[in-house]
C-alpha cells in the first residue's frame, strides 16, 4: 500500500483546544490545506454536533473536501446542586437548590472510531485531531496493526495516557496555530 493518510477530526475537541489556548478560531480552509500538504491526506473526516441536520452552512466544508459526519446535538440536564446552609442569625438550616446549565453533547466518538475501523484497510497512517482519552483503545489497536498514528491536540487537555502512547507522534495544537487560525487584524 502506498502512503495513504486519513484524518479524523473530533471538531468539538478541536474548538475547545483553540479556545483553551487563547480563544482563537480555526480556519477550516487553512486546516484542510495544512493536512493535505503536510500529511498528504487522502480523506479528512469531520465529526461535529449540530443543532439541525438541515443547516446548510456545513456544505461549504464539504466543498472544501471534508467528509462530513454530523450528528444532532442533545441536551442533558444535570442534577441540581443541593446545599444545606445554616442561617447565621437563627442557626436554622435550610436547603438551597442550585440548577446547573444542561450539558450539550453530540457523542461523535463512537462514529469516529467506527469509521477508523471500517476504513482500516484503506490507510496506513491516521491523523487524529483530538486529545480525548476515550480514543486510547483505538490508537493502541491501530499501532498494534502497524498503522502510523499521529495525534494533534491541545497539550494541557490531551489525556496523559494518549501522550505517553504517542511519544514523539503528538503534535501540540498551539504549534500549528499560525498555520490554521483565522487572521485577526
């Protein structure tokens, strides 16, 4: 098999990583260019949660060459925090209930893993853009199957177990910021 690289992007992890390192935004045209030039990527999969599957704004990404894997986001209500508070004046206790913001998730990890396994015979190098430790079994398996794997992730939020497994094949997101970020004037 000649060198065939497939890229799998966990978009929420990418966006979170960019926010965490200074609040910059990813320019997806530049990211696609970087991945195709630097790694000679043949296919670039884009896993993201969206409010509506009818949202046509993602079609621009498809025209750039991304293979879109979109899932409708779901909102999960978190249990409220319940605190027992003592009144300093009367020493009576009362319960205060604090509602929390719902968690918004698309849960694209399984889809990404499924595609990585489904297409394993088509590539010999995988670039994973995510620092999510849930991908450890996938990465470990691919390395055992003699696939080259590189991970691009935000260093401080990438799972330590992934960074240890990757060694020198981990690329800190901040190191490519200038190549893939929106230009600010």
